[in-house]
């Protein structure tokens, strides 16, 4: 009996490096398939990241004495068949893919050997435990799940079972608008890397691909090995963690990353594990507690909430949700995606322009840019949830099906009718004006709802509330805003509706 191991591109986990090499070694295969690339126009930097990280990982395994086959191919099945035959493999082992479509694809490969799916080590909560937790509840709330996780993994807990800092949540301290006059408002430069020879070769390959791609590739600086990913984590812990919280939601022109950690691409590829990130952050908090420069709890709790809370929760929801989740459309939004999503230079809405331009340059924006600018716009403008989900999946360096569906279909678009979010994340220009400096350089007026200078976020927002009033009245957390809508005159509501319609006529006329 010969066991073979197939390592997928987003499973570059350390566990593989622990496999014994030498005479009793299993053959290992990694496949760089174009089938994957042809499924959507991926960001060029995403392709470079995944393929370069795979090539580096394969090279590390080879250096450790493993028998590694690395193949560039059109599809997955043909190279697998050749390799299985050549090595007389009777059992193929692969870590369970996180994405359901890929699980389905593996199940249908029709290979001449048994396939064993191994447990996936990229999350703290085993799937079955999440399902048990979710099935035991009337309503799924992040806050409940997060507290459960804090207790279960004993993170930031006092021996008496109470949370460190005497509260579970410090979000209120973490919503400061950007204030350049604040002496602490001095974001450190992010750590980027120069592409080495392996990455350069992949860059050349991606530049000459014969299929549509997205984004720019003139400056690629992402980490492509575990050791580089660990340097990013170290830099975050030593230069960013103690100011991570307060400006977590701020958006500033020319400051692409602020104090964010930039580790999602590495967590999602398996180069870092959530457990080690949480452990490092928590240890740093304790180590500095009695020093001259302690870290305030809101920074540490804020980061841990993202990983132990949101990341685990989103993945759990993905597993818990039904097969039709990707097709849900609670508001029945049908407008196509405006073409400027693929070309930032085509929009004169400055907030959209800034976030889209950054996405083209990096494949990255932080959470609030994703949620409250890009997703918010798609939601209030009535764009199809599936169209915006497809765009996010193409455009982002850290996008995978497991993280896309709950974040875009659920949180961003509320297309699941509130399975995971307690209210739609819909906002007018007021929010963007408060949390960013974008409006200052915009041709539209964030305070105006109708007329030539009106900000489209305003008429789309009020039109969204008006169009969906009936559905929204059942949503406790938003119903009080409907009272403001009631105070508007009928002619103004009509004008708002016409502005929204007119915008779509102009922007979709070329499609
Ligand atoms: C519409 C939308 C789309 C998103 N798409 C993705 C995506 O494709 N891939 C992705 O990893 N995250 C996604 N997120 C979540 C979040 O925006 C990114 O994880 C984060 O911006 C990554 O940057 P960072 O590493 O600097 O994060 P930080 O702000 O430093 O946060 C630390 C970590 O927390 C985790 N995290 C926080 N929130 C979430 C969340 N909602 N879901 C999953 N992980 C979370 C990430 O691993 C992140 O690295 C999306 C959120 C929204 C609202
Ligand atoms: S005025 Fe409106 S469109 Fe312009 S940046 Fe502000 S929110 Fe965006």
C-alpha cells in the first residue's frame, strides 16, 4: 500500500513539514492548475501570492528530503492520474478543503485509488463543534459565539471565569474617526518584501497568462513563505498592536493599511495559524503589563475578537448554512455591477475611487472600506448580491469561497435575511464623512440628498429604506431610522427615487 499526499494551494500548513521524510516517505504532489484561474478574473497579485507560496513550500519540502512532484497543468485530474500511476499510489490523502465547491470537485475526480480527507487545522473550532453550538441556539449571535470561544480556549480570561479588563467588548473605544492632530495618529509603514527569483518567475507567468485577470502587478510585496509571514506578524505585534484598536474603523487617503495586521492572506493560506497569532498577541499583552509601555486591553481584545470571533464565526456559518446560501437574495436586488468596479478611474465618487484604486494596487483594503464603502454602496444601490460577491472573490488577495459567502452574501448584502447580521450594514454619506477624509476631496456634497451636488450614497440610502420599508420594519435595530424617512415630504421621497433611477440609467446604459 502506498499513500500519496496532495497539498492544495491554500493548505501550506506546517503539519506537512512534520511528515517523516526518508525511506518510509509518502510521495507529495502540488498542482498549479489553470482551471482555477479560468473560473474568474483573479487579481494578478493573488495568483502570484498563491503560486509563489506553493513553489516556496514545495522547495522547503524537497530540502527536507521529501519526494515532491510540482506540476503546472491545465487541470487537476490529468497530472494526478499520471502521478498515482507512476508511484503506484493506493490511497490519496488530502486535508479537507475549506471551500465546498472544491470538496465537490474532489469527490467527482474519479481517481483509481481511495481518497482520505484529513481534518483541516486552519481553524480552532472543529466543524462539528461549531454545528453543535449553532444547532443548540435559537439565534446565532457573534457576541455569544465569541464569549464561548474565549472561555473554551481560555483566552484573555481571569482564573475566576471573568474576562480580563472586566468587559468582553471594547468596541466603543475602537471607533475613533481619523484625527491627524492626534499625536498617536502616525501609522507605521507596512512591511513589504522584494520578490525573489521564484516570485519573479511567477510574476512573468502571470503577466503572460492568456485569460482575463484584474488589478495591477507593478509592485508585489506580499510574504510568500512562512518565515516572511512570521516577520509580518512580528512587525504587527511590535509596531502596530498597541495602536490597533482606536482607529480600526478609520479610512484615510494615502494610508492603505493604517494599523491593520495584514495577516489574512497568510492565515488563509495556512502559513500562519489562528492559534499562534492569538497566543503571540496575548503573550505580548501579559509581557508588557507591568512595564512602562503596557498595551491597552482595547487593542488586544479588538484583534483577538477579529480572529477568535469573526474569522471562526464566518467559517462556522459557512459550514452551517444550506447549499443554496450563495444564491440568496432577500431584497431581490437585480442591478448589474457598475463597470467602474473593474476600473477605479471611471468613478467620480471619491470614496469608491479611493477604495477601488487601492484594491487594484494591492488586492487589499481593510474591513471598513470593504463593508461600509464598497458593500454598502452595492447594497443601497440594489446591485445583485451574487454580482458583488463575484467581484470581491476576484478582487481580493485573501478571498476564498468560505470567507466570501458569509461576509458578502450575509454580512455585506443581508441577502440571507439576517441569519448572521442583526441589521443590514446600510449607511448614508454621513458615516463615510465621519470615518474618513474622502468627502473633503469629492465633487459631491455629503450633506445633500437631492439635486446636482447630492451625494449618491444619500439618495441611494433613503431610496433603499423606502423601497424595503415593509421588510425593514421587522428589523428592530433599523426601524427607528424609518421614522426619519416618515418625516420627509412625499415630493422629496419622489425626487430621491428618481435620482436613484437616473443614476442606474446612466451607469448601466453601456452594458
Ligand atoms: C465584504 C467583506 C469582504 C471580506 N472579504 C474577506 C476575504 O475575502 N478574506 C478574508 O480573510 N477576510 C475578508 N473579510 C474580513 C476582513 O475585512 C479581512 O479579513 C481583513 O480586512 C483583512 O485584513 P487584515 O489582515 O489587515 O485584518 P485585521 O483588521 O488586522 O484583522 C485581523 C484578522 O481578523 C480576521 N477577520 C476579521 N474579520 C473577519 C471576517 N469578517 N471574516 C474573516 N476573517 C476576519 C482576518 O483573518 C484578519 O487578518 C471581508 C469583510 C467584508 C465585510
Ligand atoms: S461625498 Fe459621497 S461620494 Fe463623495 S466621498 Fe463622500 S460619501 Fe463618497
